[in-house]
């Protein structure tokens, strides 16, 4: 864990909703603090130095940093939690990554090998792909900007990142860290995503060897080695050896895209770019360093087939295997497209410059480097994964999926584009059938999962509490998203969890703040284990009820003071009541892990779904869904990412 220094005189105690607890670090542009909000969520909060608070140029640079960070999806990066750029103390608060820089890890423990090196390469390639899909060039990719956290590597620091312009490139100003700069940065050529790919190669080479591959006793020596020295990658295993070697090509045109890096490392064909499903897979692989990673080997015949979702990234944008004659259209800064719509970016570079002119550019670069300070911040911030559910037409029919020779649910989606999902259909806010269609948190979540897996035709079927496993085994449904609590004794495979529910208590807002306040009050007593959980902890008078709708009527009328149940269920019933405000106490008497159910043995689909869920948790999409469907209730759900169930 990084060392956190105490606050000093003059440091603020509060920034926005975060109470400051210590100093993470300080750079030329600002100070980074550790903060915590009322929900216990920790943040790394970058505060612009007070000497820059009146500097419009510095504020503009700070705003550009925020804009760049917000555009990037949270695959192996971090997410923005809060920001204020207009006040007297401009700050950006991002997810706090509890990890050490890659440089420090390698310096302390030596070069990385085997599974750890594989996952570092995949995780950082995943992050770089997400950055480039947002039309961002990082420009300072290096070991110090890769944090090794418990859930995998994270790429941070968007202090000098730039949004790509209409030509698909950026004019180089020799900004970056010398030993990890690309030849075109030094030579004064335009830079682009291909520049980050070179820096990625140098970073992975450092992790694998423990040596800065372009190290030198002076900046001149370093730059000369970047321009002329070939890196020895022979000690690395394949396919990493070949991928890193191609990334370190002196000619930008000879380097792969970030998409191609990721696809090669995952053992996928390069028939399409890396879609959301592929990014989710990369993040999933990077987050688990306990088991060896097995690549999917592909033959030439396989590479000619359309890529399958969850394996090689269907659906996905067209692939650019080389530099196109015309650069792809720029993504407008005010209206970025969704991640799945962006093709891999390979703008055409201006070509290598040789002869005396090249060394003149080197001299100019040295002068600039001598005067420039490399900006350093410990975090970056991603945008939400995509808060809106897909707009496919759905129905509540009970027609089972069409039979076919499918080896898995993913195989069925690849061949037919169809998916049938079982949902509850009788829980307001969660999944409620209305007019032949379904609405609610579980339905929206299922739609996002289906879309990420590549399904085009999604149908929802109502399943009861006791027939979910049967619906899966008979083929009535492909997946079940229905507040399905993980039970390892069931003949079902679970992907997730996507939410951890708790047995809790619903009250009228302002009537009670903790469980002990219910002593002597009337408790609605539906047929639920939650009733006994409350009675075991506090003396209450139970008032029998047949179902939760009856409990809500009694709670509104004052006949009972509290209703026990799972927090999400309680919030769903309470959210639709507009005449009165309700609150979930937050007693958390016991927990239930809601997951996506599928037929046992379908590990391929399980891994794909778990990868999607992990991405939705990291980028805050699930948090947004909870707010959308339960926002009228005083409710603090548990939304921190949790350990995924094994799919084996």
C-alpha cells in the first residue's frame, strides 16, 4: 500500500463531499489528497496548486485533463467521482487505486514472469485500447503511470493526454518521459495512438527484464538509443515476445494498433477491432493472477470466420490492419460516440525523418525537455460504460428458444443473435411485467449484458422463484437475471454477483435511524426470513401480512412502523410511493449475492457474463441503474465490486 502522509498546516479539510485524510503526493501542477465520503468511498483528489488558481491557462489545462479522463471507459483505468473546476479551489476526485507503481514493484521484487507478466500486458493493453477508443492519446505511458492493484494493473495520469484532432494526429512538442518516448516524439513528427503503443512496448520490456531498455547517462544518450537501438526481447515467451517487438518498431507504420495488441495477447483473430466484450475479457483476465491464463488458439481458417462475441469481440467496428489512406474521422469533443461504435485509431503518420534534419529536431527536443516539467498525478478518470439499456423490442411470451446445435449460450448468440432471459416479473423497481413488457433494475441490467455479448434479439420470460433452474435445464431460457441468490448446491452455474443484497428494514423517513429504535414498535410480518432476523435482534410486535403489497399499505397508514425484507426488494416497493418518503435503515442483518444463472457447464458464457458485470461495476453503470430505479428512497446499497464466482 502506498505511504499516505499526514495533512499539513494550510491543507483543506474538505473538498466537495470528501473529507480529506492525508496526502498521496505532490507534483508541479497540484497536490493529490486521499479523501473519503459518507458512503466510505475513498478518492484520490487532485487539487490545483493555489498559485495556479487565477491562471486561466492552468485552469484550461486542468479542464482538458478532466475532459480527457472522463471520455475513457473504465477498463483497467479509474473513474471520476466528482470534480469542481469553477470554484476557488479547482479539484478532480477519482477512484483511489490502492496499489504501487509498476516501477516500484519491479525495483523491489525483480522482473515479472509467467502469469503476472501475462496479466500485466493484457491489463495495460486493455486500458490503452479503451483510451484510444475515446480518441485520446496518453503521451506519457510509462511504469510510473501503471499502478499494480489487487484487482489488476491500472493505467493512470492524464496530465498531458490530448484529444486527437481532425487529422487523427497531434503535433509533437517533445512532451513525455524521455526513456519512454517514441522516435516520432523525439524527431518532431506528429504523434498519435501509435506513439502510446511504442511506450507500452518499452514499459512491458522493463517489467519483463527489470531494466529500462533505453536507459542512458544523459538525455542525449537516451534519445539516441530510442532512435537507433533495437531492444532484445528474446527472453520473453511467445506471443508476448512478438507483440512487444512489433510495438517497439521504429517506424510508426509498422506497429500494431492497441486493439491488435490486445487481440494478439488474448489469442484472438484480428478480423475485427476490440469490442466491449473483448475489453471486458481483458479486464477480467488482468484482475485474477491466481491461475494461469490459457489463450484461445486460432488457426488460419478460424481467423477467416466472423468473430464470436465474448471471444474475439463481436459485434465490433471494422479492423484497420495498417494505416488507412485517409485517417478516420475525428470524434467531436462535445459528442463522443459510444465505445462500441469507435474503430481502432490508426491515423497516418508523417513518416520518419532522416539525415541532419533529424538531429536538428533532436537538439530542439533536448532544449524543450530541459525546460519542461513532466506533469505527474496518481490517477485518471473513466466515463460510464453506457447508462442506457438497449432498445430491442421485448415481450413476455413463454416460447422457448429455437433448438439448435449450440455448444453454449455464446455459441447460440453468435449463430442466431438471439437470447432469452428469465426475469421475475412481479417485483416493482426490480422486474415488473406491464402490458406484456418488463421494466426494472434486473431488466435493464440484463439488457446491457445481452448487448455486450452481441445479442440482437432479446426476449424476457417470467420465471418463478422455484422454477428458475428447471427453466434453464429445459432450454426455456438461456440466462436468469431474477434476484437469483448464489446457491452452490443448485444445478446452476452463476456469473457475478452483480449485487449484494442485505436483509434490512424499511421505515417511514425520519421515524427511526437504527434497528434499536424499533423497540416496542409494530413490525409487518410477511412470510420472509427477514422477519425472524429482526425479531431476534430487537423486541417488536409482529403484525402478520400475506405479502409485501399488504405490508406497504399498513406502513403508509401507520398500522405498522417497519417492514423487513431484502433491501433491493424493499426499495422497489417504496420507490413507487410518491406521497410519502421512506428509508432503508442500513441494518444489513444478512446478505444475499444476486448473480446471473445459466446451465451448469457453460463456462464460456459464465466468463463472458462475469467480465461484463465486472466492467459495469467498475465504471459505475450499476450504481446509475440503482439510482434510476430506487432514487426516491433513502437507501445506501452496497455497490463496491465484489469477488466473482468461479466459472470452472
